[in-house]
């Protein structure tokens, strides 16, 4: 990372990442590291000092070079903005649009790694982990499908994983809203085609390669989920095709050749010729491919990897399968409502790239206002909580009030009784003096006068000592004249148990609290241990086993933990860009 330039007016600093320059707030963002690069932008990880956390920042420039690119950008940020409310979809944190430079910075949450890196590592992962990952993945897919969104690029590299096994779906560059049909059911009678150049080849369903008419359904995502499940069970891709012919060959070697009724709708002659060349291949049981997998995992895999899209299991049925039925009452099963502003009208209109760029700018500004309003609401709630807590502290209980009032009354009664006793004693002594005076015994009179003085002084000192207990402490800085000179009055404060190690010292008009025991000095030890630990953590050599961090999931009987002391090299971010 090289800081080349600085804009003092806007506090912007240039961070050079290879051949790409990131213009960001230098006082807020720092420690940038490149974590991904693709045709649509560059992704870096950075530390956000404002919120004291690490984030992923994706730079897109130019924002609207072509109409297709502008739609791609607008679609991605709108999906992340509204779909990110679900627990298993990556959330959008902030949008920074530099209009004069035609640059857009998408700030997203950052997780430890992605599923691809985890599966390619030597980390020991049990089937309990696979079950938790599939549950969260299907819950995120369900939230997308319920809102008529097809991801169209599900793969392990687009699935973020945290150290406590939290999962987020990312990279919505190829996602799109499914067109609505002309009948009462929006999912029937659809005649608006979508592009068939979607989904990474290894996770692409056969209908996209054999019948590229663009009239596919949500089943393309379910095929990808089945490929991901197979890759988790075997720790390697199940269909790693080198081209689409090789890809189809690998698929039919496992699931068998399709029957005639499943290919009747295919009209392309080249596709028909290829299918005829495959012959009658029989299905290979998944139990032979994954001998250590549970029957529930094999059953789910069988129903996800079916040739006919209509026969493929949908997401609602998959979540109710025997493999995932034990997982209940998790945050993933909470599906929040979507705002009415979540729409894709720009997909159905013929807008220019300048109009689309304006929509991107409007999206950035509206999202900024929404975030500020949300932050203000959170601050108001926190202030209300603090005020309520302060009221509870300021209002003592009735028992404390009664105890304090009783103690004060007892003290007052004791002082009054003592004053009465002293006054009676003085009256008796004065009467005795008067009687002696009448007897003209001067010697006895002087002796009695001195005795009365001593009794009076003793009574006053005791009374003042009693009253001083109920008076507040006098400030140590107060001064009084004594013998014509200015002397400082000092008040000795008794040490309470909670201040046994503190001493009160005054100097001039300031008062400071200092420890009575001096802390040990720094012996000059270098902080090499701390630096080494940080380097080890950033380099990914700090290994510890993954844990299933969801307590609700563990309560469902999935308490199996990973006993390994190694973990994969956990990257600081995701592959948030198109492959």
C-alpha cells in the first residue's frame, strides 16, 4: 500500500493497490489490503476507525461505461441494500459516489473467509458443519426466491464464512428479478427470456447448456446448492468440467442419461446430437461416491441434482428434509419484510446510461439518508435507556429512605438529649457558685469558677464533635486568618475500604487522586511477542478449529465439535466480485 496523494479539503487520501487507486477518507480508513479482482472491480479489506471494525471495499469505475454495466451496478447495490436484512445475506454498509471521478465505492461487511478456501484447506470439518452451512445457505436462497430473485451464480467462492460458522451469500452481480407471467400466477406463462450466460461452469445446471432459451426458473439455484453440498461431502468439486461438453459428460456420468420425456422440449439439433452420443448411461449412486455421508445427506443430494428442473427439489421442501429437519429456531429462519422501494423497474424500461447513472447516484444518496435516520433512532433509544437507568439510581427505595430517616432521627435525639444534660449540669454549678458567694468564701468561689470553665469547654468540644459528624466536609482549599497570618485548613478524610490504595493530595486550586503505591516501571522489554502474534494472525498461520457458534443449533443436537487444532488460512474477506 502506497499513499501517493492527499486532498486536504475533503481529507481524501490516495491508496495505491497495484494499478488501482482508492480515494478514501484518510482519517477513517486505513490498512488496505487487496483481496479480490475481476472484470467489474477491485475489492480490498480496510479498517474503519469510525466504527472500529474491518470492512470490505469494492471500487467500480467507470460506473456507467455501457448500459449493461450500469444496470449491473444498480442491480447489485439495490439487492444488497434490501436483501441484506436477512441474516445469511451480506449487508451493505455504505456507498461512496465520487461523481467527478466516475467512481463508486461499495462498503460491505467483512467475514473471515469463504467456503472455497475452507474446503480447499486441511481443516477437518464434520458433517455437523455441513448441515449448518446448508441450512444457512438454503435460508438465504429462500429469502431471495420469496422476493422473486434468482442469484444465478451460487458457488463456494461466493459464500462467506466466519470463524464461528456464520454464513453470508455475496456477489449479486449476476442476480436478477424473475419476470412475471401474464396469468394470475406470476410464475406461470412467463415469455420474457433472461440471459443464459450465467452461473460458473462447474455449478451450472444442464438446462442452461442444452436449452439456452432464457426461460429458466429458480431451479438453477437449487442445482448449484446440490453441487455445493457434494463439494462439501467430498472436499472437491463434483463436476469440474473443462468446457461445456466435458461438463455435461461429467454430469451424465453421475446422474445418468436423461429419459426421452425430459428432453422432448429441446429443439436445438446440436444439443440433440450430443445427447444421442451419450447413450444410455446409468446413474452412479451417491453412496458410492461419498461412502462416509449420512443417508439424509445422500437423499438431499439425490433430489437436488435431478436433470429435469421441474423434478428438482425447491428450497421450501429442502429445508423440511430429514437432513435439516433437526435445525429449528435459528436466526436464519427469520425472514423480514422487504421495503416497497425494492423494485426493478429499470430492467423493463429502455433507459440510457446517463439516466442509469443518475439512478445510481440517487440510490447512494437515499441509502445515506436511511442510514443516518437509523443511526439517530438507535441513539435516541440508547439515550432513553440511559435516562431510565439514571432515574432508577436517583430514586432510592422506600426501605433505604426509612432507614436513612430513622438514623437521622436517632442522631438528632442523641444530640438534643446531650445538650439538655449539659445545660442542667451548668445550671447546678452556677447555683452552687451563687451559694458560695453568699457565704463570702472567695477561695472556694475561684475554685468553682475554674471548674465551671473546664466543664463548659469539655461540653462544647464534645457537642461540636457530635455535630461535625452530620456536617459535610469542608473544602481543603478554604483559608482563614489566624494570628494575623494566612494558614490553610486541611481536612483529613478517613480511608474507606474502596480507597485503601488511593491518597488525596491537594496543591493550590487543584486536587488529584494518585495511587499510594507506585506502579512498576517499564523494564524495556520489546513488544516483539505482540507484533509476532499480529503478524501470525494476519498471515493466516494462527490456526484454531472452526466451531459451530449458533447456540440454538447446538441445542438441536448438533453439538459435535471439531477436535482439530488446525484451521485454514482465513482470508480477511470474500470474493465479492464476478469470477
